[in-house]
C-alpha cells in the first residue's frame, strides 16, 4: 500500500489595512489651488483668480 503525499495548500492572507493618508496642506485635500491672475509685461494683478492642480500633490489630494 503506497501513500501519496499531498502538496500543502497556501492559506490566503488577510490584507493589511493601508495607512491613513494625510490631506495635503497646500490644497486641504481638494487637489486644486487658486492663484491670482496676472497680466501684462509688468505682471499686474487684475483681481481675478484661476484654479489649477496642486503642485505638491499633483491633484490627488493626499500628501
């Protein structure tokens, strides 16, 4: 009588919880920043604002 060896099965691991991501300090987690619009050769501010991607988090919102 021969005994056959069974290959051991792998037990699935439970995923580790991801560390909590901190909100970006520059954009407060929104991913957008506002800047004053400047025009002309002397870069005069005209009082308007425009929004764009946050330069620190690149629009993700987390640091």
